[in-house]
C-alpha cells in the first residue's frame, strides 16, 4: 500500500506538470493559469455545497435511528474531492469534479465500504493489560462479564480510602 501511494505521489504531480505545460503551449500561460485558479474556486464552492448536503443527510439518518455508514463514505468522497480540486492540475480536477457527482459517489461507496470493512475485520485488540486472555473473554456470557467487572470494581473500592 505504501509503495502504491509513493508512486501516486510521484507520478500524479509529474503528469500534472506535463499536462499544464502542454496546455499552456497551446492556449497560453495566462489562460491556463486562470483556468487552474477558476477550477479551484468553483471546485471549493461545489465541494462546500455538496458537503453540507451530505451533512444534512447524515443528521437526518441519525435522527431516524439509522447508521449513516454509506452517507459517511459519500462525505469522505466529497472531502477528497475538495482536497484534489484545490490541488492545481487538470487530472486532479477531473477526479475531484467526478467525485462531486452524487451518482459517481453512489457507485464508488460499495467498493469503498467493502475495502474499509476488510481493513477493520483484520483489527486485533491488544489485551496485554487484561487479566484474562482474549479467548477467555470471548467465551464468557454477559452475566459472567458483569460479575467480573463488579469484582474488580469492589477490589478498587476496598483499596481507595
């Protein structure tokens, strides 16, 4: 993953510089510069409005008692769009503007959620500070866990004056 990110950090700016130079040769430096500035401004405004829309949707889902996982992923897409739209260049602008289209975000969110859940499912809890092993904790039922915590709590009360 790190290697792919490193390549992207090196290759994308190089491609952006190459494309900016090619466009400026054909359209002129001034026009190219204005286009880069305008896409940044327009992109920031669009990302702001789309972000507010996604935030309202999240609040609505929370008020209805639903988990807004898919909407949070859409919000993440809007955030990424805002960041890449502020980055000068035509490739990043194309990526950013496409992420601001709700239909594109909906198509991407399933894959993003699957990727994120795959990363989270490999998560392992560090239990080195616990008195029991992870397998002992997982085999306990709710009453046993409660009584264990109650005993630990009582020991703490006895030690505190």
